[in-house]
C-alpha cells in the first residue's frame, strides 16, 4: 500500500534562482502544473501575469473574480512553488487588472500557453471565469438566464457576477432540482429545499445535514438556481459560499479595514447559502459575525440555508445563540440511499452521459456501492470512460473490473481494524498515532481515523474521542479538517483522499 509522505516540496538542483522575472514565473508555473489538477491550472493559473521584485511575487489576474479565487484557494500552493524556486518564501500579492486592461501575456513566462488559448481549451465544467451575467446574483450558473431591461431573456455567457463584488463560488449548472434523484432517504430535505426556494416553507431558515457525498451541496446549489429562475423578485441577491470562505473574507476585510463593506455585502442579500458551518467551531470572532449576519437577514425577511456534516446538537465550541438560530428553522437530515434510489441515480447519471446502461450492470453497481452518491457517480463515470477509450460496449465483465477500484458490498472493519490500516497507509506506528505529537503526518493520520470511524462504524463522536483520550470537540475538528483537505485540489488534499480510498478499498472484506 502506498504510504503517505507529507514532506514539504524541496527545490531540485535545476531550480536555481533565475536572473529574469519571466524564467522565475515560468519555473513556478511548471511546478504548479505538475502538482495541481490540469483543469485548475488551465483556468486559474495560466491567465495570471507575474512580476517579481525583491521578495515580493505580484500576480495580476484578468478580473477580481479570478484574483479572489486564487487568493482564497491557491495561495498556499503558489507560495510553496515559489519557495522552491526562490529558495525562501516570498510575499505573494494577487491583484486584478484595471478595468479595460488585461495582464500582458509576455509576463506569464509560458509563450506556448497564451492566456486566451488556456481559457478556450478549458473543459466545460471548468469554464474560464472571464465574463459575468446580467442577473443581480452573487453566484449564478451557466444555465441561468439573464433579463435585459426590455424583459427579453438572454443566456448569460459564463454565469459569474457582474455588478456585485466577486464571490468565492459559482453555482454548478449540473446541480438543479430536476437532476436530483429523490428517495426515502432525502425526500424531506428535497421538499424543504424546494419549499424555501418557492417561499412556501413556513420557516425562513433551513439546516441540511448528512454525511459526505449524500447531496447537501446539490440541494444548496439547486436552491440558488431555482431562485435565479422563478423568484418573484426581479433581481434576487444570492450569496453562496462555505463557512471557511466566509471566515477568510472576514479576515481579509479586517486587515483591509473594510469591515463595513463586508457586512453590507452579506447582510443585504435575499438568500444566504452557507455550507459546512461546522468549520466555525472554536472560532468565536467568526461565530459572532455569522450570528450578526443571520440576525440581520432574518430581520429584513431574507432566507438562510445552512449545511453541515453534523446535526446542530453535535456541534461543540459553538455559541449557544448561534446553535439556537440553526435550530430555529427547519432541520432536514439526508441518509444513505437505498438500493432502488441508488439504481435510479445510476439511470439518471447514465442518461446525462448519453449511454445505455444494461439492467444487470445497473443492478450490480447499485448493489455493490452503498457508501455515498459521490462514489456511485465516480464509478459510473470511470466505467463510461473505459468503454469509450476501448471502443467497447459496457458489459458485466467491464463493470466488475471497474468495481475493483471501489469499496463494494462489505463487512465493515471495527475500530481497531481502521487504526491498523491507517497506520499501514501512513507509515506510522500505533504509538505515534496516539501520541500528543503535533507532527503533521501524525495529525493527518489521527484525523483520518476519526473520519473513517465516524463514516464506517456506529461509534459516537464521544466514543471515538475516548479511544484516543481526546475530547468530542477534537474529533469533530479533526473530521472537519480532513473533509476540508479532501475537498481542495491541493497536493496534500489529493494525497489524503487517495490514501483513504486505498484504505477503504483494501481494508475491508468484500463478498465474491
């Protein structure tokens, strides 16, 4: 099994400090191209121009949306790559080009990949963020229709903000109510989400909770899409972001002394969609601001949709007033889908892929993959790609081959088995895992045990913590940390995700 090696990126002998700015940025880009997802690199790194002076690396993005996204999501990766080239960590500044201007392509240091080409070649789901919609919505999608003053509908080009400040996240056009497969496990959450988007839900706050990969994000974004399309208001203002992004923007506002502008932005919307609120635990300043924001929104009749991997009662180190606000609206939990729902999910995804999935293959996948919807989608996607690459029909034999890479119908390991497999996967001993050391590899491994134990055992958070002589809140924080790392397209996040996938695949007993 592949072990986790979390050593920092070290400069090789070929990465000597160059004499020109172009070669410096070119080498930094080369490192980023190898470490980042190709789609991320094309859309967010390729369009950047660079200027290096002393120990400051200044990057210029085509617009504020790109600049904000890079600052919030890729800054650590850029600093790490720049450190490898320059020999010491520089100060990285990301600015937006002045209106009507654009970063000079020459400054990218990559003449073989001009900005325009990099954007044009980006995959459809990684649409380059160069234009904005005419709707007054902070996060719109490619399928959102904008209306002109004459009332004529026109499809917006890329679904990004125009007259509002740039937002950290854009809605994914695939996540609509029409594409959401409803079953007994999620019908209440679906109905509540529909209701709040139509203003037919008596509550003005909705709290969605579930394990990872079960549809929280899909429903959150579906609410945003529905509001863009059917709201009674001419131009609904919708903000969609994670709690971590909210905190990051608050810190930036505090540093820039623009707190009033920050407050005005998030307290003057029709709907706030805030994901992963468990991130707020232990962060009192952030909790105060979220609480004040929610109060302000409720006082003006706005709606708030929140999501978390945990029910409000399980959140610790959270202000009691904030928990009370979370519980004041409608609470909806999403469970794992049953066989029939999994089967319908496969049929719907196959339709989107424009392929005919044989009934026996559909039954096989639905029976064998039970953990979450994300794994079901991933398995089907890999099956379809394999069939297309080999120019063959999808068959049971091919399905069995693809299933070998996924956790199937299984006998779940007990807690001790999880600990053993995590130690093997990360190359550490049980004593190191249970130590008080804050070494990164130990912390990541320990948090991985918390994550897997919560996902695959019946142990409560308190019981998991007791096994390590840790508090309930420590377990919750560790699980949140792992989920956050795996959701990011960073080298560490991908390594953690791959290691846990190997553990889940090889650490269980599967039926033949």
